[in-house]
C-alpha cells in the first residue's frame, strides 16, 4: 500500500519507518528541513528503540504535498498539538486552564485539504494528534473539502518505544465517519499486527485517548498516596500494599465498575473513604485523595438531581426514584446513592417517592405519569410499562429507545 505521512517528527518518523518495514511504500512530508537531513544522513538525533536500524535501510520518499497526495492511498497526520511549558507539569499548577494549541494541525490540514481538492480525488486522511473532545468537529472539519475522508486514529505510544507500541499495541482506536475509509485503514493495520481495532465515533475516540492518559495519572496518584501514608505510619511497605492489590484481577484490575451509572455504595466504600479522609488529616497527608473521591461522588449526584429538577420544571410531574438498594445484587440500602439522591432533592423541598421491588411490597407505582429515575439497575425495570407522558431518566443505559414499553415516554439515557 502507498502510505503518506504529513509530518515526520518524533511520532511520525518512527511509525513511517515501521510501516515501511511491514512492506509499504512510504511518502513523507514535513515543513522542517531537519527531517530531510535525518533522512539524507540516516542519523537519528534522538533515542528511539529500533529506529536507527530501520533508518539505516530506509527508502522513504521525501515528497512535496502535491506528490504526497497524488501517490498515497492513505495519509496519516501526526502533526503536533503543543502547549506552553507552564502546562506540562514541570511547574506548579497555573490558575488558568488552556486547551492545546491547534494552529500547527489546522495549518497542515488546511494545506492538505486544499491540495486534495485541487487534485479532485477522494483521499483518506487519518489524524493521529492528541486533541480534546469536540476539537475535530469544531476546528478541523470546517477546513475540509468534499474529497477528504477524515478519520481519527490517535496512537497509544510512549517516546522511546514508539515503534514497539505502534507495531504491537493493546488495541487500535479508530474514530470514523466513513466506512470505506475504515476498511482501507483496517487493511493497512492487518499488515502491521493482529490486534483488535475499536471502531467508534470521532468524538468518542477523542475522549478515549485523553481518558486513557488520565487513567494512568489516576493510578499513579493512588499508588503515591499509599506511599505517603505508608511513610507516615509504622510497619507498612507501600510496594507490599500495591502487590496485594495486583492480585485483585476480578474487581480492580478488570473491566468492572467502568461503565456509567450511580455512585458506589454499600457498607464499605463511602464510609472507608470518609474514615481515610479523617486519617489523612491526622497524619497531615499532602493531599486528601479520599475526600476528593467523596466530593466527586456527591457532586455527580448533585448533577443527576439537576436533571430530575429540570424535568420536573418542564413537566410538573411527581418524582419517583426506582431503586433503594445500593446495588442490584442485594436488598441492602446502606450507603445507597439512590437515597443520597433523594436526600439532595429533599434539600430543595422536592417531594420524592421511592420504590424498590426487592424491598417494598405491592405493585410498582406505574399507574400515573411521573418522572421515574432509575436509581438501582434492577433487571425488573426492563419489563416495566411506564405510563405515557412520563419522563424516565436512566443513568445506567439499561433501557432501549425503541422498546414498545416506552411508547409515548420521554427517555433520558444519561451520557448515551
């Protein structure tokens, strides 16, 4: 396959070399003449595992933008989206917050799109650059002509092991609007590895990429919090604590608890975080991670309450929370996020009825229209025939908009 790279920096060049090593003919362009010098001299000025050997034997065709477009079946765009050094974590956290700088990416895409339109043939353009959710729709798509078939394919790579991470990833993330473009990209990746491709919308791919990075930060912060607690107390080795958690490969190191819904509950989670917050103050922990978790849980429930209040303001319907249990496998209510929601609504003088099929006798309250909030994800709710003109708020994504039992009902699938 003829593969173009619009950008041959520290991400683009190693990936281009790896793609060439898999048998593809590579066409490359970069605004920096330093890159051409690297290709001509075959001397890599930075450390990148496995890259120098491939560079020694490369046959990458240095091209103009016109040649790149004309010759390539698919064009990857790994143009940087830089930031001011004060936002890279080497200084204290600034008061202000800023987005990435997209000017380099926009300039490159604009040049590429203009050339594609001039040549008049459809071309698949795959952006690799890291961007925040909504960026491509807001900043990039307005620049595109009708012949650009755009995809978003951010890589999960680390500098120094780019080639290894590109040729043997956990999975390939692929946001797309065009099935034919996806098929070509899928064919390309089948020559690189046999890892799964996760296909989604461009916006979902944008969110997955930055969430992946944030998840790593979250794990490191947890480990370092435990390190600090261990240092300030007796007879605790933080590595031994974490190695104990390594063994929890069903609940912790797994896919569990990673879908949207209500906050956690039960006789352990909320109270443990609150108690650890007390301990954090006792030992003067540098940052109270545990209070932060409980604040997050509470404020997310505040936000769900606002969804209910908004629906009530629009409809003047009574409010019913379906589910009291803290999770669907039990009839216990200790630490229940549903009851937290009820109590938050009560602070605003909103009367709320609650019903739980695992706790309450009698039939569910389905005789009159209401705002029904699914507080617990009981399977029984899937079979409920909600009264017409009701509003059903589902934070779990349990219900189906096309279900006959929801005919005449306003269904709010939170975040879906």
